[in-house]
């Protein structure tokens, strides 16, 4: 019997740094096709300042169009909405169809300032608020630990920082955590070691991997995480996008195609419809051509 693996498709992460604004109806159609292809967990929208991320200014409009487009009787997917402050949380909780709140917590002081302009104490206080408010509203919560596999900013870093953070999250009853290789600097060996060590310390927590990578290192990183026990992977079709604050345009999201390939070879069943996937891949490349001015991938 094949082992199950959870794929979180991340069009929000793919789109957020594109120079041309994708129309809301185009985003909604894309999200619908993802669901029809079998993606039941989607990082779809964010509720952040349009001044910093213009591409995500229309999240409420996108969700309204997406909700209206889904056929009756179709199981509704998990939709993750990213927030970085309480104002964003209020918007996310007021948006129908957003089932899960996502927050990027960083073990890097430099990145924390660049991404959210917060101290460690302020960021941890916000996590506790997000946890309380999302529970009260019947929503899920996923915390992303950025710089989990390394730090390019000349700051102290080690697996123990990740372990301490994951243990703190467990103590405050956060139940889903994703370790992020935000700048794509990790080696497969680091991915495997950090994930294994963190996973051993937090029984009862769903621990995932949000990896960024150049193509040459992608398969080894995915396999290292899988062999260390990871069964939750974030990806973006064709590898489009990445963190706009990480500063390296060559390091994109791990391609979902690579996650599917590696995990299937390892004996898992991601349960994605290949014929439907081909249509979504064509849509993804169309978006690249129209809004990213980037070459298509095959």
C-alpha cells in the first residue's frame, strides 16, 4: 500500500513577486483548476500591505470569484491565507473560504526585520495571538520557520535554534509547522539533519518542508526531507516564484513536478490527476509568459 504524502501547492508564493498584476478572475480560474487536478491544500492568498506586495492586493476579490466557481458537491479545499500582522489576520478571518492562517516566523533577526519589521518578542507575541484567534474562529494555523536550514546573513545559526522554536510552538499548542529553506542555501545533508532532529522533538505536530532551490539540488533536497520523515511538502508548479525579500532571483520554489516525481519513486501516492495536471501546467506557463516575462519550462 502506498504511503500518503500531502502536497501544498503555493500559487501565492509563485505569484507574489511577479512584475505584472495577474487579473483576479485569472487567479480564481487557476485555483479552481488546481482543485480539479486533486490539490486539496493550497497556499492561495495573502493579506499584507499592497505597498509591499502589490500582486496580493486583490485577495478578497480572488477568493469571492474562486468560491463562486467551484461546482456544487465538490469538496472544498484547505485554503491558506498568509498574514504578517493583526490587521492581516482580521482581513483573513473575514474572507470566506480561507480555512487556514499562515504566518512566517523567522529565526533570523535580519530577515525578521526585512520581512515584518518585528523583534523576536513581538513576533512571538503575534504568533500567540494568531493561535488564539484562529482557534476561536474555527480556522487552522500553520507557522513557517524561515531560515530553518541555514542563514546567509552572517548571524548565529544552528539546528538547535530550529529545535527550540519548534518546541516553543508545540508548547503553545501550534499543531502545524513548516520548515523553510527561504534563501535556498541548504544542502541535502542539512535538510535531512535538521528535519530529522526537529521531527524527533515534536511528536504530535505535523511538520512540513517549504524548500527553495536551484534545479540541480531540488531532487536531493526533497529526497533528504522524505527520508527524514517529511510527508508534507510545499511546492509551486514549474518552480515559479520565491520569497521577494530573500534577494536571489535564481533560487525559486521547489517545483511541484519534482516533489511528485521524487515521492512517487519513494513509494508515496500524492493523489494528483495527471491529465488535469497537464492543463494546470499549461496555465502556469501561460502566466509566466504574460505576467513574469520569463521563459516557459518543460
